C-alpha cells in the first residue's frame, strides 16, 4: 500500500508540473502573438490575461511582471535556436561543412527568433527574475559553445590553424556576433547601399565565406561545394525545416 501511495503522489506531481508547463506554453504563445501584432508595448499583464483566457492571478503565478514575460519569450526562443544549431553541428561532414550547416540553419530561423530577442534591449533587466535571466544566459552560452566546439574540432583535425592571438572561443564569439547583425537590419527593413534586406544577408554570408578562406580553414570555398553540402544537411538532419521554411534541397 505504501508503494502504491508513493506512485500516486509522484504521478500527481508529474501531472501538476505538466499542467503548469502547458499553461506557461499557452501564455508564451499568446505573448509572442501580441508582440508580433503590436510590438513590445502591446504586451501588458492585463492584455496577456485577456488574450490568453487565463486570469491575471494565473499570469502573475508564471511571470513577476511584463519584463519577466518578455525574457521568458526570449528564453524559449533562444533555447529552440540552440537546439537547432546543436543538431546542425552534428551533421556528418568536415568541421567547416558543419559550421556552414550551423550558419545555414541560423539563417533560416533567425528572422523569426530575432523578432523576440531584440526586445531584450527595450526592457528593464533589474525587474526580471534572477533564475530566468540566468537560464537565458546559459542558453546563449550554449550557442557560443556550438561554434567553439566545431572550431576546436577543425583545429584538432588540422583543417584550421589559428593565429597565436586568436582563440577558438574568440572566433566562435565573433561568428555569433556577426551572424546577428544582418538580421537586426532586416527586422528594420533597412535598405542600405541599394541592397534589400535579403540581399544584405547574402552579402554577409559571402563575406564570411571569404573571411574563413582567408583564415585558411579547409576545405576552402574553391575546394568544396558548400551549397550542395548544406542541401544534404537539410535532407539528412532537418527534413522538418525543409517543409516549414520551403527550403530547396
């Protein structure tokens, strides 16, 4: 009987956690929609309650304030992005093919995710729960770790010899920073130098390719058909993204 009671209590605990997460997922889905439709200022705790169909008390049970809700949206977004690039980094190929796969997947999903993550610059971070902020930083560090891990594999394989004053982590961080810039401009629909937002991103990836060639990361772009490699990556690793983003493979 004692064992049966223990199993019942554990099952009830799992059920409660599951229900709590389901409510939070519903709230985050609603928050993303409000942000998408009206921007950051459209998101208030009262509107989140009204639009989601939950009470204000329920909303406050999940988020301390609207800033906390924004970080929760960003946390979910960064976590999903980190999951995707981690999968891309496991693609069967040489390290530079894998870093190209990571960049390709980031290019496909960043326009959606950056729409939320850019809001971090518009909120008061001192109003965000410490635990949620710490988890967000951990997921962002996971993005950096993906790049750094692939770069270290390239060095270990003899495909890349870094200059003495450049570490794998520094290069990984630079690639991560460079990756975000064009998508921030694309969100603003800024046409610079006569280039459309999409064309700006194409120019960026072309420039990064030349940069990696200049570092001597083998195989060079003249030695490998990277577009073909990326198409294979999508077929093997991300058939779900192919359909969702209408990617040609």
